[in-house]
C-alpha cells in the first residue's frame, strides 16, 4: 500500500482538488482504492454539494434496481437433474432392463429346475443403456456436443456410470434374492460393458453393444437353455477370468481413447 | 472494466492461415461430398456459397472436427486435425452452429448456453458473464429463462448462435445461420458478424447471396466438393454480365461463375 496522504490533502481532494497537482491527485486516488481508513476520512470531509450528488445517484440506482428484472435464482443441483436429456432418454431402456431382470427372477423362483436365467442375462443387462447413452440417434444435440473439447472417453464413461448406477443395484438385489454369488452376477456385466466400450472405439458403441449381445445370446444363452445346464464360464471357478478380462479390455479402451473424440457415422 | 491479458493472448501466431485445407476429402455416408478442396482462410468473415449438395454442410462438419476427413490435410489454428491428434486445444477455440441442431427441450436458453460453455471447458468463474453476454448479443435477453421447446424457429437459431459465440471462438463456423430470422434480425446478425470479423475467422454458409455481399469480407464458392471461386464480394459482382440469371449484380455474378464452372467440368 502507498503511504497515507495527510488529512489536509484529503480534505482538499474532497473539495475538488484545487491547488493539488495531477500527480498528487492520482496518488491519492490509487491510495483511496486500497485504504478504508482514508476513505472514511474522505467521506467525513465531503462538501454539501458532493453529498447532494451522492444522494441523487443513490436514489437513481435504487429506482433502477427496483424497476429492473429480479436477479436469476440460484438453482439447486438436483432441480436440474429432471431436465437432463439422458435421464429421459434412458428411462424407457432402464425400465425395460429392470423389468426383464424381474421376470428372470420370478421365473427362477417358479422353475428352479432351469439354469439360472438371471446369471445368463446379467452380462448383457447394462448394454441397452450404454448403447443409448452414446448414440447419435438418441442424443438430439450430438453434433453440438461432438465438436466440444469435453467429448470423448471421459464423457462416455460418465454416461455409462449413470447407466450402471441403476443396473448394478438391480442386479445385486436380484442376485441376493435368489442366492447367487455377487461376483458372478456383477463381474460378467462389468466385463461386457467394458467390452462394449472397447469395441466401440473401433465399430461404434451402438454396433458394439448389439454385436456383443447377439454373440452372447447365440453362443451361451440359447445352448444353455436347450441343454438345461450352466456353461463353464458362469460357474464360480471362472471369477478370475472375468476379472482379467475387465482389466485387459479397460487397458485396450484406454489405449484407444482418441477413437471416441468424433462421433463417426457408424454410431 | 479491466481484465488481465494472458501471455498466450498476446503471443504472435505462428500459422499463416487460421483454416487451411489441402486436397481435403470428406465422406458423407458413402458419397465423397468434399473432393480435393484447397482452401486458405484468414481473419475476417467468409461467405460460403454453393448450390444444394455442393458439400457445404459436410465441409462445415469436417472443419468443426465432428467428422474425420477421408484424406488430404486439414489445419486449424496451425494444428493438424485430420489424424489421431488431440483435438482439445483446437476445439476450445471453435464455435459451431450446425445446420440442424438438436437441443434438450426442457433446458432454458440460459441453461443450454451454460451447458455448452461448460462442455467447451471455459473457466467456471467466466461462464455466467459470458453466457449473459452471448444471450444479449443475439437479442434473446427477454427469453433467457424460457424453455427451449417454447421458442420459435428464429429464436432457436439465435440460441444456436449464442452457444457458438459463448467462448469467443477464434474459428466460428455458422451453417445457415440466417434461416428463420426476420429482416430486422438479419440486419442485427450482419452487424454482429462485422463485430466478430475484427479478430476471428468466421465462415458463414448460406444460400442468400445478398447476405454474403452485405456482411462478408470474402466469398468462397464451392460446387461438387471443389473450390470454384474465392475473392471479394466486389469481384463476385464484377463476374456477372447482363445475360446471366439473377435479380442483383451479385446474383448474376454467382450464376455466371457456376455456369462457367459447370461448362469447364463438362468438357
């Protein structure tokens, strides 16, 4: 801070600065900006004319504030959630996913002889939601969003997390209800989600989700329903294999991070 | 109001052109919509003219880094963006208004522009001020808190322009910005373009030759994915003769150039 000007100088400054040279006026002004004490002194030595002017300005400002628009209300974070596009676009898909899981749960309770449908369906449960979360058909603003610096793997992961936040608890609940081990319920679904994201860098997320689901249905779900026996990869011993697959696929996806920056025509 | 000017803002540019393409080829589906385009654009407002299907929108998408070029070189702000390069730095300096832009109907205009500013990775403290300024600039101040779904076509277009200019882009790409604007708003828009042309590179794609002549410093004309002509609006006007189709000198120039290009291609 600059040195305090003498009270006499401040008084003369308040009276209009007569007899002070420009350099002194500037240094007083610079000092007043940072010194509350000298500002108080200045206010005390203001002339009647200055007070009248200040009153007029204050009245004008108060009138303008009263007549002008109200300040924008600060929004609470949760009030914006229901306006998010993703929430509404995902709603039907997630409802369907949860309904299918519920049916599988009921079927399992009614027909204990069949191989666990919950286990067979759990891996592909998050995929419809993931496909919708990163698709140019579902997102109306895809063209705007793709041109921004935030578009990319991080955004895809954030949207996938929103899907998993619903699907994983549903799977865990259904699994706990029918006495299936939590690891066998969740690890395959996480592995398939990772696989969809990893393959999405090459083929587009929507295609990858469709391809992975179809392959799983044809190669595993249908045969095991027909022969009425669970495949080897859904037995407790295969948990490390699923964990390894997750790590490998995640590493692949991370290495192809630039593949998500543009929404190609394939999506 | 004072603000700090960062070193990056005053640093001299090391690139001769803001937008530079060499033999650029871009696909729209299977069709090669931009086929060997050589273009060099500097600071100023450039009007992009061309008949339907000339490749204007596809070129805009490629320049906005939304689609990946199929071949050739594309350099924006001195950075090559055709390969697997990191696009974030370039995208932060981009503003893009797509031809048909989707939006989230439940968002208000302010929320929409704020969301886009956030996606463009603007500093958090700068967002509210920049959003208000962008909305004021396009004349939507009174509608700032209206839901997007309640807006008319022209207002939506202006909201789209607001999100494009919110980050004070160095490269601004506007695809058909004047569609749905009434004559008075078109005049305001031209005024804004002249403002922007002082320190950024603006590319405006349009069908309206009079818009280009009135507000652009430079005319770029393409047909079937190739550059037909680049010059000043006065040059364009001088191209036309009495026998050419059109109601104004500029329109006659436009049709004369197109006719000559088609005759040249037919030989």
